[in-house]
C-alpha cells in the first residue's frame, strides 16, 4: 500500500479560498502579518466552495499529522524509559524508541481473519501460527507508518449556514477554485453526432468519446490535446480504453473494433457482434462485452483469445457493470434481476431480484461493498453486496435514473434525463445517503454516459449535446499509487508498467465472488483424499492411538487391573467432552438470555395493558 | 549389565591364569607321598577294627564291594572308608608343617570360588561394545540438539556462519590505550590538554559546557546577531575586493601598485625590527628580484612595443610618457633598498589602522583564545558595552538587524499567545461543528483581540445559534412528518409496510444521532420489514409479533420489492414546482402499477429459485420394482409401504446460503477452475486446514506491503555468500568449549577397529 506521492511540479501551490476559516499560526521565519493587511475583499454572499483538489496541487493545509501524535508513546519496558540513548556528543534522543504507529490505522492492514476459533494445535504448529501473526503485525505497522506519505487530502464542498450544497452551481465552484482546477470544468459542444458515451483511462489523463453517429475521439483532456478523431461511419454503442490509453475498444453497430491512439484500426473482432456495453477488467486483461444477442463474452486482450462466451438467457443485454473488488460482471435484465457472472462458471454466481420493472442501470462502488441499481419502476436502490444482497436504502426518483456511476471515494451519480444528481455518504466506507443530493447539475442534452475521472475531482457526462466535465469536490482519491496508476507517467514508465502488469496478470478462472478464497484450502478435495487414503491403508494413520496401559510389576498388571485402568482413561475423556459441551451450552444460553433481555427491554416502555384492546 | 558381566568374566580369566602358575612355585616330590601311603592304610584299618567293635556300624562290613584294580602311587583310593577324601588331606602331613600353609590358603581360596562362566562369544562382546559406544556417542552428540533446533527454527541462515562481531568498544577505552609517540602527536595532545579538550564522552571542553549552560535565549540571539554582522561585513569586503579587481583604470592600478610597494617596504622595515633574520631573507629576495631585473631587458625599452613607441615619441606626448614610465620602473627596480626612518613607519601604521573598521580588529584580537565564540560568552558582560558601541558605529543594515534581534523577544511571546488562541479557536470550531453551525467563527475578528473574553462571548454566541438552529429545525420536521403520515394512509393495504426506515430529515448533529439511537430502542423498529406506522401494531400485540418473528425470519419478498420509499424533493429537478410534486408522484405510481400489472416478476423469480433448489438437491434413489411380489399391470402401482421400503434417501447437503434471502439465488456449484489453484494438501506440522489458512492469509507481495516489509517477508531461508568456503559447524562456533577430539575417543576405543589397525601394522612390519 505504499504510494509515492508526486510532488507538484508545474502547478503553482494552491491558494486558500478567499474566506479561510482558520488562521495559520505565524512561523518565526515568516514576517509578521499585520491584521490590517489581511485581504479585505468585498464580503461575498456565498463562498464556500473549497476547491476540488487535484492530486498534485500541494495543499497549504497541514497534512493530517494528528494520527501521528507528537507525544511519543510510552515505552513498554522500564529499561527503555530509564535510559534514553545518549549520543557521543552528549545530546539526548528527543524521541526515544521506535516511531509510533497508530493502532487503528494498523488494524486496517491486518488481513488474518481471527474470528474463527482454531482447534488445539501442537507446539510446532503454534510456533508457525505465532510467526505468521508476528509477520502480519509487523507488516501492518510498517504500512501504517507509510500512511504518513499519503499527504494529500480530498477536496470538499461545504455549505455556508447549513446551506444546501445541491444548490451550488458549477459556476460558483469554478469561481471559488484556482485556475488550474477551474480549467477542468468545460463543455464540449458536439451536437452533430448525437449522444456521447465516454470513458476515462485508468490514470485519469485521457478521455475517449464515442458519439452515437460514429464520432470517435481520444484526447488528453487535461492538456486538451487531441490524440485522434475519426468517424467510423457506423453507430457507436460504447467506447472503452483497454489497459492503457494506447488501445481503444469501440463497440460499433456490427462488430467490435480496436483502434490505437492514432485512430488506426487494429482489429475487428467478429466474434463479438452487436455489442452494447463494454467493460475492461484491468488485472485480468479481459474485455467483457455484453451483446444484443444475449451473450456475455470475455476477450483476453493480452493474447487476443476469447476466454468464454456465456449465454445469459435473458434477452438483450444492455446494462453492465463490473465489481472492481472481485472483477465480477453485473448484468441487469429486463425482468428486474441483476445477475453476477464470472468467466469460470457457466451459470450466474448469484442472481438478485432488484426491481419490479426492468433494470436500467447498475453500478458497483470501488470497494465492492455496495451496488446501486435503478429500474423502470423509477426507483434507485443501494444493495449490500457482502453476502446478503439486501437493499440498504431506496428512493423513488421522479424520472428513473438511466445511468449510474460510483466515484473512487464512493459518491454516486445518477443521470436522469438532462439532470445529473450526485449523492455523497458521510464517510468513505459508507454508502451514499440518498436523502439529500450533494450536487445537481442540468445539462444541455439528455445524459448518455457517465463516469467519474480517477484521481481528479471531475465527473464526465456524455449527453446529446456533447460532453460536460463537471467539478465534483471530494469525488476522487487524492493519493495515487505511483506503481499502479501514475497520472504523470512518461512513455517509458508506461511501457515498463505494461510489462509488469502483464507479468502479474491474474488468470481469468480465478474470478469468483470472494477473491480471498484463494487463500483457503480446498477442503472438499482434502477430505476426499484423506478418505481414500484411509481406505487404501485400511486404518487411519492420523487417528489418535487407543490408550494402552503400561505393564506394571508385582502383580499389578493383571487383566482386571488393565481393564480398570483403560476404563478410567476412557471415563476421563468422556467427562472432559461432557464438560466442554456443557460449557458451550451455558454460553449459548447466556447469549440467548442476553438477547431476550434486550428484546424484552424494548417492550417495557410500552407495556401491554388490558385497555389496549380498545385502542384504535 | 552385560558390561559388568564381561568385566567379571575377564577377572575370572586372569585369576585362572594365576592358578595355572601356582604348581610351578611349589613342586611336590613323589617319594614323600610313597612313604606316607603304607602308614596311612594301617591306620585306617585300625580305625575300622575299632569301629566294628561297636554294634552300630555293624552293617558296614569291611568287605570290599568293588575291586580296585588300579593301585598306583598316583591314584588315591578311599575304599572302605565312609568319609570323603578332601584335597587338603592329601597335603596335610602327619605333622603339621609350616611350609605348606601358603599352599593351603591358596587352595582354600580357589575352593571358595565357584565355577567360572563361559567367556562370552565374540559376537556378543562386539554387540556390547557397540551399545556402549552408541550410548556414549549419542550423549556427546546431544549437546548439538539445541543448536540444530535453533537452526531449524531460524527464519534465515547465513553461510558461512559468522561469529557475532565484537561489540564496539567505547571511544574512551580506545583513547586510554592509545599514547602519543611521535612529536607531532605529542604536540597535538599538548594543545588539546592545554584547552582541556576532553577525549572522553561529551566532546565539549569545560569552558564550552559552561558557556552552553550559561547561554540563555538572549545571549543566543546576541550571538546570532554578531555572527550575522560578521558575515555581512565579510561579504561586504568580498564584494569590495571583487569590485576593485574589476576596475580597468590604469591610473587606479598604478596607485594601488604604489601603495602595495610602499606597504611591502613598510612591512619589511617592521620585520627588520622584529625578526632580523627573516628580514635578511626578505632582503635577499628583493635583491634577487633586483638582480633579475638588471639581467633582463624587460623595462629597458628594447621590446617591440617600446621600439614602436620610440618612433612615435617624437610627436606623441603620451608615448613619451609611457617610455619614461618604463624607464622609471626599471630604475626603481634596480635601485638598492633604502632604510626608512622610524617616525615615518609609525605614522603609516596609524593610517592603516584607520582604514580597517573596528570590528575586524576586535575579532582578530579575540582570535587568540581557543574558541573565539565561546570566549566571548564568558566575558560577555565586559564586551557588551563594546558591542553596543559598535552597533552605533556600524553601517545601517547590520544595526537594523541587531535592533530586530533585540525586539525578538516580544514577537515570540506574541506568537505563543497566537498559538494558544489558535488552538482554542480550533476546539471551539469543533464544538460548533457538533452543534451544526455552518457559520464560521469569525477568524478575522478574533485575530486581533486575543483576550479570552471575546472567546467566551463567541462560545456563548455559537451555543445560542445552535439552539436556535435546532428550534428552527423542529417546525421543519413536523410538517414533513405530517406529510409522511398523509402519504402512509394512501397506499394500498398490501403495500403498507415499507422495508426501509427513512427519515425525511437528514441526521446532522450528534444530538440528533443520539435521538436516533433512542428511537431505535423504541419497539417500532423491531422488524426489518416493520414500517414506521407498523409500530402501532406492534404495540397492540407484541407477543403475537414475537411469535411470528420467531416463526418466519425470512423477509417476505413482496414487502421487499414494494418498499415505499420517500421520493425526491425539489432538488433532483431544480426547476419543477414543488406543489405539483405529490400529484405527479401519485400519477407516476399509478402509471408504474399499470405498466407492470401484467408481468409478475416476483412470482417468476420465486419459481426460478424453487427450480434451482430442486435441481441442486441430491436425488433420492427409488429401487422399487413394480410387479415384484404383487400384482402388476397397467394401472397398478406399487403400494406405499413398498415404495417407502425401497426408497433410499439421499443425505441432506449443507444448508443453502440463500435460504433466508428471498430475493437472491446464489449458485452453490463449486468453481472447479478456481479450486485447481487452491492448496489441497496440508503441509507437515498442520493438522487442521484452518491452522494452515491462517498462515497464508497475510499477503507477501510488494503490492500489499511496504518495500521493507516485502523484503523481510520474502527473505530466503538460506543465504550463502559467493566465493566463501562453508566450513562445517564447530563446537566453538556455538559456544561450546569442549575439546575437538572428544567425539572421536569412543571410536578409538572400539577394540575391533584397533585390532584391525594393529594387524595392518604387523603386516607392514613383516613386509
């Protein structure tokens, strides 16, 4: 989880917004600022837009150092406390002991599931387990310390006086932020070639646009440099970047085409025909295509072979999303269900009934915890994907949402007609609360494609009037992993990354609902093998040998006494077992009692009375 | 046991040998034996005769029962007598003789011994030896057990094994051992000791320490000011020098040169006074220069330039002057040195003094001590006046700096105050945030006035505001609730229980959150499917509800999908008019209902789920044979009893994951492709798969770990250094002090080996 924050190079340090709420303490090297010299601009009625933070602008705001409190943690042993290390010159180490690591951050990096109780283990096994735990702890502490390097903070938007942020217009935000960020809000007026689909590359620097009437363009949207622009003279249904910005997959009317960044047609894949939606699984190098014919096809772009073509048996497929956590493809169907697919299994991994009408849009949040669906019944629902697939919240929209997308930090956007609504949750790991929209924006045409730009607080909306790049403060992850997705990478770095990514390619058959299943033992096969071995040998080699009493002298080894001793041991074992089971029962009972107490505690407030029957 | 036996056997053998030797020591003559024999027999006969006289022994006839054929001097027969002949009797002479006592004793000793055991056969003996050797060797080798154990458990082994590097000796010890030998070293040491430069731990002189202790903040500031001033001066001089160097005016340079020459002469004079020898050397140098000048044609107006000038000299005044200058120079250089008078010298020195500012001189004066900076602090008081005096004289920038430094104390105090204020404000802001005041605490207002009164006022204000806010919110809430109630009355009875609990007001403050928690305690939220208005029902018959809950924990799909959700207010479509909202919504609902009236999605889904469950269930095996043991035919079916008897029920599989989730079908099929990548054999020390799973759950890749952690996690178990010989481990390496040959001693004691070895030696000798 080590990230390499890039120091800002060519963007000037961001100024604080006009009405800074906190005053920075004056440093001794700074000149004293007389209060009279404070910026005394005209008091603005509303200026609350803290700008969307681009990752590379080095904020003047202090990094969250509160995690790493200045006070050194109390050293554990007394010897540490007694003797702070003295250097040769007699100076003392002001911060003795190892650098403190915040426990709650370290807990985030602990991956061993300690919830299950282990069976009794032998000393040798125990040492192995202990070393594993020690390793985990050390690694997590190191990772927690490395969190210090994630210096960037996400942007935010705050209403003044409890003002509704949804009423803040884009123009207001653009006014409040610095020039570099303001330049990220723009409109492309492309009315000629119909509604646009769009896709950002994984680094967030490049943008691909595909107009319904054949207009395909790829550009570096930050510098506004056009890479290529062609008209394929055919309907374009969807457009998607492959692993890097050099390759572009375009779902055209008939077949799937692949272009390079010059707009040169590299491949025409005729096995994927009438494709409606495209998704790219970056770690597996798979291009998933959903077609009108009802097939979900996985194309391995690293070798150019079709991995599987799955028949969804649900008619035309036009709603697709991928779960970034486990690379499972979610398909929305016309019967209100959402099915989850993996290339390794011919049937859906799971199927959920989400809406009464057809599903119009599906989106999964980057942590793979929540799924947002919208249907023809004008409802927008958020489902919990952690095993239960139950709706957490739902909302009826006046016009149902036709497009949904999650941002890196869990903001949900829905495109309804020509209006875009964005909802935000209270925290990063929480689902967006659908009560109050965070931002709204009205476009010049009907929404046709939505995507949040990675690592930039920007939402790209493709619509019938062209394309709009909106500023959504706090949508993107402020810290990027330079080894994974480096927005500032050079050509050489990209090539290096490509090789590494290909070497680390995950096999397609490993896609399953729980990606951590690979760290589990194949219990079925294990048991089967054990059974077969016992059958082959005629006895169980691992079974505990029956108690054999020792031979004793002086006539104490008589048959009767042997039997007696055997029986004694057996009884002891039996007693232990019974005791254990009794204890477990007691525990269960106690738990139940507690539960009941909790239950009974509730009705005590409204005690049923005899007169209740007359209550109407 | 065997060993002791063997030892006994050996002992017995040796004693036997002794016995064998015995007869040679004491030879007995045959003739003596002969003489005794006749007398004996007679005596015997006599005894017999006497014995027969008594009646008791009458049955013992004197008759011989057996003929003794052999009568020889070597054979002793005891016929006729009832007694047994003892060996000692043979030796016993008639008269006791002293010479035979030793023999008799030996004999008795031999007699006391029982018969000897057979010596152990060779194989047995060898086995015993082997056993002894094994036990000894294993005992010796057991000392390695801990080492082996340690090495096996070690996370990493580095070969060749290295001893722990000797711990770093403290520097004072190193110094104590070291002595100055060469004169240079001694000189350095003298210098160090003169200044009491400590060689041991804190590398500060007592003076330095004292100064460190004495130095307070102000002093440090003064020191810094001085430093800055000195630096400023230095840079000023440097700049001046540079500037002067760049001057191209010949005249100027001439003046400078003259000045230099003058100075050199003065120096020389001074030197002559102070150190005549050095002055002589200097003089020689000057002499030499003069000689060189005289030798060379440099200023003789004989060069190319001079010649050209000579042509021009007639008409050009400048050229003439230049030539004259050259000649003058030549003259000057070739001139012999003259002694300058004393009075002149002193005047010059004073002039020079005036040129250089005071500060520089002062620094030079102070430079005599060991450490000028430290010295200064010690006699700071004395010099303070000077410094101030200097500051008055100094050029402007330096003086300004100094004054700033003096005033430094005040700003710092101010800074403290500001910091405090800042912290207070931050805490205040936090509180105000809790109270959901988006209103900023006027940062600029408090900036100036650091007084606490203002702060307290602000606090009060913020609290008031929060209260007001809450008050203003309450009325807002109430209409919303009423609206909700109105809405709740409307829907059809089948749709009256929304699954999800949503409140029209967003939870904004902590207090509200707490209230929420309280509300949670209320019974109206017991069921996940229970609605807000469902609470009333619950209150009516809570017991029934409880029972029902126990019975079906399953959430009804109908409820789940027909959730009544609050619709979006004006924000989604900012332009629409709010009043129409309800009507529009109702219309939409109606429309949706009509639209989806035909296809019952839920029923279809449930049917599909049932089918999949059935398909995945293990099938029962029916072994009934119709017509077997009873009448068969077209319409006849085997009896229920028979069918029951021949039906083999399949074992029930594990419960389905989606048994309590009505809206979900989870595929229970095993992913065999993924399973191929899973571990299917438990490695050695683990007995349960959960134990092993714990050890592999922590990822070790660099993607999930920091670089250092990754390196540590993936460190190889054994590391060998290239180009190094890996020697076998020695006892000394692991801290044992035993002799290296101790483990070989047993091997040498092996007799068989020894004998073989001896045999080989013998063979060699023979050859």
